[in-house]
């Protein structure tokens, strides 16, 4: 089955976002978090806790983007995009319920994560529908 242009474009964008944010969290966490008003200070333990999910997000972003070009992993890439973005968005919503509403940048990130996650879910459902169509 050929990957549709819309799926390719979506996976590239979704993957690039993961790569960019994951890379920033992994390699420049202090500066990246400061752009959202978060001060990480000089705490090696805290920085390690920030870098670790950054590396995971970077790796996920690479796999998501590769799914646009490697048909064998397209479904996995869409599913990974769905899981990553919806889990981040849902986890932030749990944080809002427990800790209160964070700053505007974090609220915007939450909205983006949920939107991309829902778009991923729609792409996954479309992909399954196409895949299960009789030939």
C-alpha cells in the first residue's frame, strides 16, 4: 500500500516537532525551558530528568518522520505519534488538575500536543481503513 501525500506530510511535520523539541531538551535544556519561564538552575539531577525524556522524544521524532518514507514502519510511526503526543497532552492535563494551571507557553504546548495527538489518531484510523479495504 502506498503512503498518501497527506500522511507523509503529517508524519514529517509531527516527527520534526518531536526532533526539534527533543533535541532542545536533550542538548540545551536550560535555554529551552527558560523560553517558557522555567528556571532549571544548575541542578545536575533535575537536568538529567529533563534530558532523558528529551532523548526519548528525539528518538520518537526520528521514527515518526521515517514513517513518511519507509512504508514498513508507517503504521508504527503513526501509532507512535498518537501515543507520544496524546500521552504528553493528557499528562499535562493531569498536572493542571493536581497542580493548577501553568504559564501560557505550557498551556499552548498542551493544546498543540492534544491537537497533534488527535490528528495522529485520525491518521491512524484512516490508515487502518485504507489497509483493510478489499483489493
